[in-house]
């Protein structure tokens, strides 16, 4: 996992400290990435932050997270129940997770990521349904995923899902819960260039990590690996769309949720997104570039702009090929991924499905509409493809 140069390109906006502090308090306990952060913990960090230096950011959030871990360890030795320990460890995990947010681009943030993984594994022992940590040998390294099975369902279909540059497999318990509630198995993984995936986003054949998982689910007798759907979010949505074409015969449905397939990889979109745009990103457009650059293995805006167009599914000649059933979901006002990429998918090849939220922002998030409702709609579509 690399720690990249964080030199700021000219014209890139980063929110000032006081504005970020206000956002932390506004989002605490309600909005990404602070959904599970207690307001009182957010206040402690806000009071302690003296700058937006990434190591300082990580240190203050880990101060909160490691205290929860220490408390949970002590309570475990005292014989505390599983529900209490799960809550304490998850509070510790979430604080350290925010410490590495949006991606570990400094030594302190990399340490925060390692803390978050360790604490999550402690919390996972108490999750219900049981979470199985799978370590899959892969090219001399390993792929790591989390499998959960719905109680009382024999040989359920599977949804394999992942996030983008800042939301990794440990962050998808809510989505997993919705999947499990519909009687489907949940397999959460990291996309290339994120989390514990050893293959970079920029690797020309990075989809082989997905094929390794598609092969793996076929070896598990408790699940129906031939009935599998995929769901990629944000910058990871690209891989779901790509799989819909390159693995059309192996998946029953793919969800392209808030991502790019062509326009979002072009300079005309990326320059505004990385400079004056990215308004919904916590630190502003600069941190969006930081996080995507880490996944892509680039260190400057110019380098990112040079390599990104090669990811276009249009340029690859895939769009007119047969695809698995494909659902595109996003907000019309998204400033991180253009909704035009959903329309492009629908204009080519076999018919596709879409849900575009006219007042929605990234991932379809819309004022007045609970985000869970958007996720439930996606899960309902997946179930329709898998349970026939």
C-alpha cells in the first residue's frame, strides 16, 4: 500500500479547516463518512484539530478509536456480552476508519487503516449473521473478502459487492444487512486499488481479481455460486459495468451505482471535478483527486488525466457487445460521476435498466429521500435477477 506525494496542483480547491469542522459536526451520526460517529466524539476531534494535515487528522481520530478498542478489550476480559463488545469495537473501528479517510495517503493514515482492520476483525466475531473472513490465495498474495449467509435459507444466491476509493469492504455492513434481509448471501470485497486488494485499478487485467472470486463461490456448497449478482459503488461502479460485459455468461445482474464508464474518464469532466467541483467530498475536490490517484497509482492531476481515458468501455469496444442485465443508479446532479454515463450504457447494446434521481447527488443521495430507500431499491432489483 503506497503513500503518495500530496503536492497540490494549481487550481485545486481544498475546504478550509473551519469549513471542514462545520461539516464534521453537521454530518456526525447522519452522513458519510461520519454515519456511525457519535456527535460527542466528533466534537472532541473538532476541538482538537489544528490543521488538515493528514497525519494530524489520523492521530486525532485514532485517539478516539483506540480508546474504544482499549475499553472493549478490558470489557472482554471482564466477561462482557457480545452485543456490548460489538458496539464498542465498531465505535473504535469507525473512528479509525475516518482517520484513514478518504484513503491512506500519509503514514499516519496508513497506520489508521491498519488499526481499523484490526479492530474490525475483533468486532466481526460478534456480528449476526456470522461474518466469515475469507483469505483467498492469489498470485503469491491474497484476496480478502467477508461472507455472510442469510439465516434459514438453503443454498442462497450471492451478491458480491464493493465500494469505491473511500468506502471499502469493512464499510458495507449496512448494504450487507439489506442483502441478507432479502434471503441473499453477501460477499463484500475491495475493488482493485483499494483496501486489501493487491492489484491496482490501473492494472490492464485487474478484473482477474473478480474472476478469482467468481471461481471461488462455485466451490462453496452452502451458496449457489451460479446465481451471483455484482454491485459496485462510486469509482468501483466501473468494475460492475465492465463485468457485465466481460463476464456476461457468469453473472445474473450487475449494478452500476454512481460511477463512470466513458465520460467520467475524460478531461472535460475530470478537470472541473478535481478543481472547482467535488463539492460533496469532505475536504473538497483535492481529496477526491488524492483518493482516486492512490487507487490509480498516479501522483499528479496531469498523470491522472493522461491514463484515465484508457478505461473507457466505449474506447474498449465493449458497449455494443451483449451484457448481463445491468442497472444504472445515480443522481442527476452528481459532481463526482456524470449521469450521462448511465444514458450512454442505455444507448448501446441490449436493453438496460436505470433509476436516475432528478434532485440526487452522488450515488443518488437526495434531500428528503432516506439513502436506505435507494439501497433497498437496488437490492430489490438484484433479488429479481437472482431469484427466478
